């Protein structure tokens, strides 16, 4: 075991380095954004509200952590839903980090997972709207001439970036 690496009480390695708003590790000693507690337990409504707040703040990585916590504690009938929602946030994270290929792939996987809930969406989740958003952004990420593509000058990861990030999804209608 490396003496320099933080460990949890069971001895598993933890990454206690600060992170930026997109979840990228920062050098030790720098100030990062607040993370999501490992033992987060929220009601579905509270998890959706917190994830939306984080998405609206441009923090899809942290929104994914909130949704992932709900996925891990969800009843079997909802696990695909929560995993899919978490994947949508991860896909947006990849897109904002400049990984268009990975972003498109994860967005499509997330959309596939939530599509089974479109007829009777639980908790007021706008499944139809999220499907449209995810598939549209994935298509844009596949197109190098679109502003959402990482090679486009208006993409946040491009050195000459001048525009805002890809549209923020609305989880609930």
C-alpha cells in the first residue's frame, strides 16, 4: 500500500484530491468544487431536484454522482432509469471535457436505458424530452461542424471558445 494515498476505513484507496466542476482532479492544495458525499441518500424527488440544480450550475459530473447514488439504492424496477439518468449526466460531462466520441456513446446508452420509462415516466421525469435532448446532442457530437463538437471553436474545451456549453437538460417537465 502506498503511504501517500488516502484510504477509507476498510483500506480501499480513495481519491481525495480536489476536483473541478467537471470532476477532473486538480493538484493537491488547490481549491476545487464541493463533491457529493459517498453515503448520499435522497428521496427520488430530492435527488432529481439536486441533480437539476447541479446541471443548471454547469456541474454535470456532480449531478451524475447524485443520480448514481439513487441508482445504487433504487428498487430493481427503477435501476435502469437511474442508471440511464446518471449516464446522461456522464455523457454531458464527456462532451464538456472535449471527448465528443465518448460523450455521444454514453448519451446514447443512457437514452436507451431510460426509453423504457417513456410511456409511464415516474416522478415527473420528462423522459421524452430527455430522449430528444440526448439523441440530438449525441448527433451533434458526431458532427465536427456543429458548435457542440469538441473541435468547433465555440465548444468550451476549444482554445478559442466564445459560446456557452451544450444545452442543459431538464430532468422533470
